[in-house]
């Protein structure tokens, strides 16, 4: 028969002589209802796909993108999200250092922010790791590739996504708790938040890995999954997105109520500006943009999905670090105070060194040193006396 074959776009499973294999178009094409077929010929060679990719997978050579154009497009998109994740990692690590270095920022709110920052960093590192392991070599045969390293990279990638969504949910729950309860026992809640934020993704990942090993242990675990395996990961993610969206709507409702009930009035335009500002600040923190395609099939609006979930999502960590660390008034004030303190210390150190240097080079200090040397050194005293006798 014919061995498994990677034609550069999709993987064709092993087939017996004369068998016709029918598979759907690859994921990165818009149309998923069309199918491709290949025949295992008498010479045990695969025939060319029929109908061709240009016809079966939703594009025409004369009007749309061919396979090479698609490859170039996704290569450019890879550069965009790589730059986004790199900017996010750099800014998030800096924000973590700022929150950890200053004792003033050690509170429950910032602890939760720090765990969210770590989940964004893990997500970016997982993307880089997955790209390096699975896609570094363009000539790699993805049909035959099934190593422990590539499976571990995909599992780590799935865990990082789960952890990121769970910590986005915890940010929403914590904010909802602060708005509803006047007095919150921070120590009581923080350990439950940490346990949920990292424990729940770990439990889901263990279930997914065990199911993969026993039911679909094929390739690098990055191929199309059957219903059970797919929903082990997708189910919790959709649940967190839905709950966070409900919390987001409720938080906006509470903010509207508080703005209307404020004493002293104020213009409607100022209230609207404050509400709009609060809403825009909460969107990246809650991951609200994920709701756009959360409950649609994967084939719906693929290019728009890529822009929103991958393009904008890669910069989400950078935006969160910018809004909740670097643009925070308390952080800016503390950094300015520390900068002034460092500058004052450097000035004092410089002044001290300059004072010591001026004392060392002073004529008075030089004469004093000579007189001390005369008192201490008998040889110098006798030589001076001899010179004096000679002059006389």
C-alpha cells in the first residue's frame, strides 16, 4: 500500500492498494465543507489530489490567493504575532519586577495581577516553543513526526492558554467581589484564587493528556481532534469566556449606576467619558474580545478570527502591563520617588568624593602631612639639621 504522506499542506493517512482517501481541506483555508481525494495507485504511489487545492479549498488562481500566496500571508502574520508576544514578554517581566521590588505594591490586587502577568508570559513562551519545535524546519514530515518533545510542546501550549483564560476569569471575579462586598478578607480569598488559577488548568490538562494517550495518540497532538478530546480543552475555555463576559456586563452596569448616583452631578458628557474609559480599561483585563468568535464554528471568519484572537491577542499582555502597571499613578509616583532617591544618593556620593579629593590636594593638608612626617621620621629630622648646619 501507500505510506503516510505529507504534501506540504496536509497529511494523508496510510492506504491500501486501490483505496481512495477522502479528507477535508486544511484548516487555514476558508472553506471546510469541501474535500480532497487521493488514490493509492497500482505502483503504490499516491495520485495527485483531485479536485486540486485551487478548486476544492475555496480559492481560484485568477482571483484569490494560491498556496504560495497563503504561505506568504501566514509568514507575514507570524512576524506580527511574534513581535506582539516579544513586546508582551518584555513589558510583563518589567512590570513583575516593579511589583515585586516595592513593598508598597504587595497587596491582593497586585498579587492577582502578577499571576495574570505570569500566565501571559507562559503563553508567549509556549507559542515560541511550539513554533521552534514544530515549524522551524519547513522540510519536516508532519505525518511521521510524533516525538515526546513535540507532544510536550503542544501540551505546554494548551496548558498556558488554559491558565491564561482562568486568570482572566479570576481578575473578573475579584473585581466583582470588590464591587459587591464592602469588606473583603484578602487573605481568605487570595489562596483560593491561586489554587483555582493554577489548579484547574492542571487538572484539565491531565485529563486531556490521558485522553490523548489512550484515544488519539497520533502525530504531535496538534491535529484535528475528535469530539471528546476537543471539548476537554474547549469546554473550560468557553465557560471562562462566557462567565467573564457576564461579569463584564454586570461591572459596567454597576459603574453606570454609581456614576448616575454621584452627588454633585456633572455633565452627561463627562460621565460618558469616564464610563468609556473604564470600559476600555476592562476589555483587555477580562479578555472580552474573545467573545466575538467564542461560540462560532472554527471555520467562521478565519481571517478575522486570526486578527482578533492571534494578532490582537499577542499584544494583550503588553496592553495589560501598560494599563495596570506603567500607567498606574501609584506606580509612576513610586518610581519617581525612587529615581529622585537614587539621584540624591549619587549626588551625595559624588560630593563626598569631591570633598575628600579636595582635602587631599589642599596646600594646608600638604603642610600638615609634612609636619606629621617630620614628627614621625627621625632620619628626616637629622637630615634637616645637617642641612641647616651646612648652610650656616
